[in-house]
C-alpha cells in the first residue's frame, strides 16, 4: 500500500510524572509505542517516528525491536506542537498517515477505514458525552470545517460533542502547502497540526470525518489511562487465546503478556500470571502460578508455583511453592516446596519436598545435573556444581557436595542419638 506513516512521540508526557518517557511505559509487557509501530508496519513500508524528549533512549528501544524505522528529532525549541512535529519530514509516498505514539490500542484493522477513505484530509473523530480535553470538530454538510482546541474554544464550541481522535491521513501536497503557513498564535503558543484543517478548508479542500471506535483511539496521558488501556489490552489477549482453545477459569483474574504463545490444549486457572515470551503447550497451569519467559510443554504447574526465565518443563509436574529458574526438567515430578535453579534433571526423577539447589556462592552461579530415575529424598541440598548420575537414591536430609555415581545411594546424616526420659527431666514433670 502506498502510504507513509508518521508517528508522533516527541511529547514529554508530563502527566505521567515519571522519568521514563511516556511512550516507553509498558502495557502487557511491551512499551506502548511498540503497538502503534506494529499497526503502522501492517499498513506501510515507510515509517518515521518523531522524537525529542529523551530521544536517544526511545530510539535505542525501538531499534532493538524493529528494523527499518526512520527517526526525526523535532525542532522543539522553535516549533513546538503537533504541527511542528511533522514539519520537514521526507516521506516516500504521497499519502501520509499521522498516528500518535501514545495510542497503544490502535490496530491496523481500526485504521483501515481511515486509510481506505479518499479526501484531501481524512480525520478520525468520535462523539463523547464528556468531550473535555479533546479538540472539538466542527462538521457541516458532511465535511470538517475546523478543529478548535479546548483551550481556544468559545463557550458554544465547548458544547460540541464530536472530537478529534488525533489520527489523520493527509495528501502529501496538502502538508507541503500548508505546514509552512502554520502559526503559533493560540493559547499554548504551539504549532497545531489541527490548524492545517481549517486552512485547507478555507481554500475549498475536502476534509472527510471518519467516525472511529473510541476504545481503539484512546490516548494514554496519565497512569490511570495506562492502567485502563492495559485492562482493555488484557481482555483482547485473553479473548484471542480463549478462541484459540485455551480454557480460562475466571479470566479477569488472569494476566497474560502480549508476547506469550499457547499451543494445543491448555488450561489456566484463576490468578495465573504469564510474563514475557512464554510458550505454553498442552499444559495445565493451576491457580496463582507465576511464569516468566519459560517454555512449558505437556506439563502441570502449581497451584502457587513460580517458573522463572530460561526454564524448560517437558512432561513434568511441579506443585505448590516450587520455584524453577533456568533449568531443564524432562519427565520430572517435584510436588512441593523446592528451589531448582541452574539445573538439568532427567526423566523419571522424583524431587522430594524441600529440595534446594544451592547454585550461588555469593559471587558465581553453578549448575546441578541430576540424571534419570533418581529418587531425591526430602530436604536434600545440592551444593553446585554437582552431578548425580542415573538410578541414584539420595537419602532424606542429605547435603550432596560430591558427584554421585550410577546406581549408588548418597546419604549424609548425623547418626541419631536417643536420650531416654529427657523430656520429663527437663520439664521436671515428676515422671521417671
Ligand atoms: C491532540 C489534538 C487534539 C485531539 C487530541 C487527541 C492538536 C493540536 N490537538 O491534542 O485536537 O483531540 O490530540 O488525543 O494536535 N507531540 C509531539 N511533539 C509536540 C507535541 C506533541 O510529537 O511538540 C506528540 C505527543 O508525543 C503525542 C501527540 O503528539 O503523541 C499528541 O500530543 P498531545 O500533547 O497529547 O496533544 P493533545 O493536547 O492531546
Ligand atoms: Mg494527548
């Protein structure tokens, strides 16, 4: 499609009250700007992102995730405002979609009605019962006559319910002709992109309003908006995966990162949290389990288990209060209360309650390797680095500090001592 896209992301985002640039605040695991870029990528091969505040930081973030995006630093000191932001940008195509970087709920689908309309300027509008904060759009005879920013509205204009959603498609010649004519003679002393509309209209150009769904075009300005946008995003993510065959119990209590992927037959119970680029296939994730950047196949986790980054679970069961980090478990059972970090554990192995891999000496991390069909008794510690071969028994309470050979028993215990009648003597119960 011969369309260029300009994404406005130079604003400071003062209302977020944060050192992090507004467009980098995450929603469902990704900076909000990524969503606008993804939508743009589906429509165009020529995308420019306009930056100013913390430009390097934002640019580095985008470059780490996307190829082929162009950047422009706005001359903010001399040309502040949305009009200033789009000045002097080279575009490859003769139609230009202008998007805001703080619209994480916008999708290629929701932009299509705008992109497919034909006029000198196509602009997105919606009707609001409470239009405050938005630029009001004056529509007459099916054409936009003007957009008036709230701070510049008369009392009568303030009552207009049709507002500017902030997304436009301009013909390139319209931008070339009118941008140099913009002035900053308004309440905020900024160059308003919206003034272009009035100037073009005054010269008889056609400006078409397209009513869009408010939800998709909602801008995020505060952390309240951020939370609200994330709720909508979560609902979309859950719906997508439920339709793809994931059963969810009390879905509103489940949090799923936008990068997570499910395959086959999966069940998520209430309160499950899935962060990062997690893959879950044919597995049952029980209540209040937290998973991050892990790969879980044909397994069950929880309730209340924690699977941390770099973990692979295959044909495995982990139960309550089991934490797994950067470990590969294949055909393993670890039912209760364990920490398995930097470990590799083989098929048929049973991990008793209270087993801990001591993987950290305060400076470095070390690996634990446990073979197949190993029976690990309760309350075992593996002091890594350590290797346990196949078909081994480890007695309950053992601290494994040395490698264990195939077929052996490892046991380290202080022999038990019995002191008869000690209780009665100690508490002077009178019984002998
Ligand atoms: C803008 C519109 C308003 C519309 C509203 C919809 C103008 C003048 N007003 O107002 O009619 O109802 O969006 O959300 O356009 N930006 C820059 N450089 C700047 C200023 C802003 O890149 O100098 C970027 C911001 O980062 C943001 C976008 O432009 O992504 C919109 O800026 P914002 O200040 O939020 O405009 P609004 O006052 O909301
Ligand atoms: Mg805004």
